[in-house]
C-alpha cells in the first residue's frame, strides 16, 4: 500500500505578507518507493527543513538568482534527509544527506542534487548540515571572509545578529580580531549575543534610544557592516561608515514583505566614504564550501563558534507559520522545522 | 597701489538649492604680491575656475571626504592659473599650474598644493588641466578603469553622460570595446553623444517613454553602470543589472539639492544580482594620475577621446549662478568660469 507524501505547494503569490492557508496549499501524493530510483539516485525522507529569509523572494515573479517558485509547484527548500534506498556510491541506506527536496516528506534526489555527509568534515548532528555547516554557516563565512575581510581592531556591525547567519558572521569577525557589535530585536537575544557568543556589544533596535546607543558604540565608525535587514538600519550604518568601509549585502529581511520597499536615503555616503557595497549569493561560491566547512568545524571544536537552533516540531504543516514568524524575528539561531525526529524508526517505502 | 582681489565666500549654508546673492558673498581684499611669497611658493592669477557637481556637498556640515567649507571662508575650487612670480623650482613666471586656489582671483600656492604643467603630458591648452587631463578626466579614468572594468562586448550605461566626467567615462568604455549607452537631459546632448563621441545609444531621460526605450536598449542587461545622478535612474539601472554587475558610484547630482534625498528602492537587487556597488573619490588615487594622464593624452591625440568645454565668461561673479545652472544640466562637457582670458596681459602684482 502506497505511503502518503505530504507536500506544501505555492497556491498564490503573496503581495505583502505570506498568509498561512492562502499562500500555500497542502498536497498529498503517493510517496516514491525504492523501486522508483535509478542509478545515481537516492530515496530519502526529510528530517529537518530549513526556513530562510530568502524564501520570501523566491515567491516573487521577478528576475533573480533562482527562478520564482511556480504556482502549484512544491515550495523550494533545503532539508537534511535520511537515505531510505540508494543506487548512488555517494550514500548508503541510513546515511544523512542534504539537498533541495522542497517542502515535502519523501523525495528522490539525483547525485549532484544532494550533498553526502562526507562533504561535512567534523559533522556531529544531522541538523548541522543545515545550520552551521550548511547554507547558513557558509553564507556567514563567504560574506565575512571574502567581502567583509575584517582586520584586527576594526569595528564590525552585524544586523539580524541573533539569526542563523548573523550569529555565525559575528563570531567569525571576532575570530579575526575585530570588535563586533550585534543588532537584534529583543533583550534576550542581545544577552545571548554578548554572554554566550562573545559579541562586544549587542543593541536592541526596538529601544527608544537605540540610535544614540549605536552612535556611542561606534566612536571610530564602522569598517565592516554585515547587512541582513536593510531598511532603517542600513541607512544608519551608512551614516556611521568609515572611509573605505565594506558593506556585505547578505539580506534585507525588514523589506521582504513590504509592498513599498524603502531604499537607503543615505546612499550618497557610498561615494563620500568610498564604500564597497557588495551583494553575494552563497551558491556562487561552491568551490569554497570545502575550505569553509573545514574552518567552521575546526572553530566549533575549539569552542570559538557556538550555534543555536530553534526547532519547530509538528512536521511540514507548521512550515508556513514558521516562515511568517521568521520575518517577525521569532527565532534565535537557525530556524528548522522538524519533519521527522531522527530517532524515530526509518520509514519503509 | 594694491590691486583688488575678488573672492567669493560662503555666507550661509543652503538647505536645498543654492541661492545666488544669499548663499555666497563677494569679498574684496588686497591681492598678494610677489613680495609675499616664500621659498617653494608661487604667486598666481586664476584663468579658469572649475565648476563641479561635488561642490554642493562641500557646503553641508557633515562628515565627508573633505571638511565642509566654513561660513566666511573662500569657496573651495580648483583653477588653472598663470604664475606671476615664483620661488619654486617646479614653475617659472608665465607657466600654467593647477591648484585649489578657491574662488579667488589671486593666490599664493605652496609646492604640493599645485600641479605644474610638467605633470600633464601632451597638454595643449591650459583649460585641459581642469577638464580631460584634470579632475574630471581622472575621475572618469579611475572609475571606469579601476572599478567598472568593462570588457569587450559588455553593456555599459553612463548617466550624466553629456557632463564633464560622464562624456569621458563613456568614451573610455568604448575604447575597451563595450557597447555604451548614455543618458542625458536633452536631445542635443544625445545627438552629440552618438554623433560626436561615438556612443552606441543615447537616451533623453525626460522623454515620456524613456523607461521603455531603456529596456529595449539593454536586452542583455547591464554589466557596468557609471552613476553620476542617483535617484530614479539608479533605481532603474538596478532593475536592469546583470549578475555580477559593477556599479561605479561617482555622483548623485539629482539628489544634491534635495532636502529629502531618495534612496534606491531596488537596493535588494544588489544581493540577488550580486552587484558590486563601489564609491570612490579621485583624490584617493593620486598615484595613478601619471598613468591616467598619459593614457588620456594618447587617446586624445589618436582622436579616440573628444572633449567639450562649456565656458562661462564674466569672471568669478558668474560662478554662483553657473553652479546653480550646473545642477539644472545647462552644460555639455566641462563647465568652466573664465576668470581671466589667457590671451590678456598678465597682471602686475
């Protein structure tokens, strides 16, 4: 008897906020079976699904670094999965692999479309494949190492600092000897950034005197700004930029759901302060993944990088609400949906 | 008997537009004489004064790449001058030199604060020291060569294309084999860009169907955008940027007089298209001036670069109105004030 496979598909494009129950639909199809896989393929079940700020952009019908998700198509997303059957030399039954399964329980992945666990040196837990050793940690590494290039004694500011990428980015800057200021959306996050992660300063952008505090915290101005949020905070950081500052343009979560996104009115500072403002997408840097994962693993084992995951139980059904909450800043660290607990018995398909 | 020295000094900081007669004052002092110069100094009379979009920014009391002009201080500006007396080995009486005299008729310049004509290989006319071989041409060279780096077959867009810097920047891109699209503010300028300077396309941004024409003119999107204007056109170019485009942030003339400058609402494209947006100030690149002037001179002699100056007669008195008109796009090519015609008899001080 065929096992049901739950997928979450795009029902209609949101204009502003994602509306659970309206933006996405649940879809049930028969799960693929071990009989369906061809040479070079694996049959997998998803354990954790990654929720990422970039996902809102994938729903817009505009030219971008990936094609928009189509109406009726399974929502795009990366999962860490368990291999249930394999015709690939890269993975055997019971292995963990990471791939763009989309928001679905069961999938067939072809070689090249998944990463075997051998790509993750020092892997301790399957969920690390999505967080510190996955897209999140790699994004932090690429942005900070290849664009920000912080030097000892420089001032580095990270917004969205308690988020999955920001928290790693700030710690990488610390490892490079910089003075690191994190910006986050509540006091607990700020406490965590300073007390657990070792940021020098953390500021709550919802505080009434946030801008004054920020000015006080940047007496020598900013050498590197790692931007995850855009909007007002980008503007403020432009105003505090030092000559030849590097602005690592990683995300703009404050604007993703806006129907009228605001640009930085301070953009003229790019000229007067000779700022290099550079956007990047981690997928362009695949050739660096090996080196990045090695460094990140090393830093984790040395206790120089600490990580946190915020795990939503409840399966794929909770993914859409989780994504909505992500834009409200609900999470500290990497936001994951537990599709299936790794300790449960593997499915039989 | 002392000769009068007319200077134009800052009377009050403008909040929006410069207001002739209010923003600046005329000031008469006794001219310096040959008795006033010390070893390493020259006494000069100004012939041409450079008017530049950047000047508006120098009037604002904000942190920038140069200190703001102070109230009561002579307005900052570069002139090409004739040497009337010299105690410097770098220049003899009758030589042309270029320096930041400010808006004044007569000045004493110290070595290091002026550039002797020997720094300008292939110099034909004194006014070239302010235009194609001066700050203007150097700005175009630095921005296009060191940041834009256009390659053969790439699409380059230049805004403010009929201005002093834009017109040279576009021609440098042509020399590099790029397809060059210029944006300017009237049909005569567009005609000049295509017919005289060899731009592939020139578009009048005041045309009702400008945005559609622009889209048609950039079917393969934009590899390099040389921005002199900011505002709407920057936004539009972000929307048409190709992956890994380089945005050379040179000026933002559309916003300089605005009390509410607008940022690019499209800034998220910096991320999705992995754009490098880099500001620069030509003064940071003094070590490249020699090479740049040699190349520019060579290109002029080969007919690959053509230049135009828009000269305002009438002496320093017309400088403030000239500056106001500059922001309205009155000029084609380099805007200069003729302080004194080089063919007139040298002053005796």
